[in-house]
C-alpha cells in the first residue's frame, strides 16, 4: 500500500510474472474492502493481456495489443510514453527542451537484480550555463529613473510584538484533542473548585481564633478529599460543557455578550452573528428567532453559538462526526444543532 499516491498506484517490478501477481493480489485485497481498482496500464503487453479489458485504462481498452502502438499517458504530473517507457516534461518557454526525455528506468534490461541503489545529482550555477541573452552588466550599473512607476518611493514595515502569554484556561482547552476528555477534565476541576469553596466556608464558620489554624488546615484537606470521592456524573458533564461554552463565547463575542447583558434588544448590525438574532440563556449565547414559539426542545430551537475557527468548535464537530458514524454534512449539522 506504500506505493499508492492518493488514488493512484505506481509500482515497478523486475519481471512480468511479478507484475501479474501484484495486480491479482492487490485487486483482491481492495475488493474485500469494497474498492474496485481499474484503469490499469503497463509498458508490458503481456501484463496488459492478463488484465480484464473492462479494467484497463480507457486509452488501451480498444487496442489490439499484438500490433497497435501503446499511447502516451500521464503519471504523477509527468507524461509517460508507454510504448518506449520514457517520461517527458514539456517546457514551452525553452524551445531547446521541448522534447526533453528521461528514461523511466536507468537500469539496463540484462543488468540483473540490484542490491543497492544510489542517485548522485549535480547542479552547477556557473554563468557559463546562462543563455546568450542574459544581461552582461551588473544591476548596480543601471540607473533608475525617479519617476519610474515600478520603483517604490518608500516602504512600510509592520511589526507586531506579542508579550502576553497564553492564558492557563486556553492552554487547558488546546491541550485536549477529544471533546469528551476535555469535558471530563473540566468536570473534575469544577468538582474540586466546589469542594474547596465548601471547605473554605466551613473554615470561615469556625470561630475559635488563630490558634486553630493548623487544625482547620488539616480539616480542609480532609474535607476536599471527602467531597471529590464521587465519580463524575452526567450533571457534572453538563455543567462542564456549559462552563466551556461560556468561556469560549466570552473570548469570541465579548462585545455582543456585554450588549445583551446591558439590556440591548440585539447586537450591532456589523456583528458577525447579527443575523442569528442572538439571545443570552443562563449565560450561554444562543440563536434566537421565531422558533422560540415552537414545541421543539430548547437545545434544538436555540443552539449555542461558537466561532467556527475555535479549537473547541473543531473538537465538537469531530465528536459529532464520530457519533454519527462518519455521517454526511447535513446529518452532522442536524445532530450538532441539538446541542
């Protein structure tokens, strides 16, 4: 399979028998996976004769292999003269190289099996190899007119210096390549956060002075351990998903969210999401519109809005793509719109 280039297979073999066996074996293997290989072509008439006519390249399907000349073919961007087994590259700008040819196989027919192959290439940049019409004088000796429209009077250089480091939350989001694993990680973080808040509240309720500091610290550690022994639940994953969406939307649509929180009926017309008639629902920016009057589930009526170029958007689409069994675009968008 290492000789496949996208949808093309290119392979050179020492004997015609090996070529016939390869065609038979690779066709059978691909057929098992539901792939039908066709458009076979070879510089050997015996090999072509072993391929069913309907599976040959269209240029040779109607040829009489006993007498007709084999055609020109294209292989990986080069023209291949199948009859002579030469590869050619047409260069229209250099007339002397128009019919430039390179043998596809450098090894003589009676050379036998090679043990080790090397290609040594040398390219010389000597001025002796230039065309006669190449300029003789240096560019330094050529005077440039001030009113020449192709000469810039000045140049502007823009430089951007980034001094701020990546936010810890952004590092966390970009670290994961799986949507479920990211939600689980954030769910545990939120769980520990709630446990710490609970323990701090307990410590603040303890009114026995500074002498109890060490005892309170030990109690806090035990309190955190007790509160995070439980496994992650579905509710924890839902809370984690909302937290991720809220953070991502804050990074992409800060101005829009602030306007809606201040009581604006809609965002500015120049906003990228203006046509979506966005609304805020428990801190999540969602699609608005007249669907709010339908009896559909809320998540389907008002899907969350995410920037298309955000890493989290990619994770969600990848997750939905796998869940739908690598379904088509419309099926994926239908499933994703329910979130």
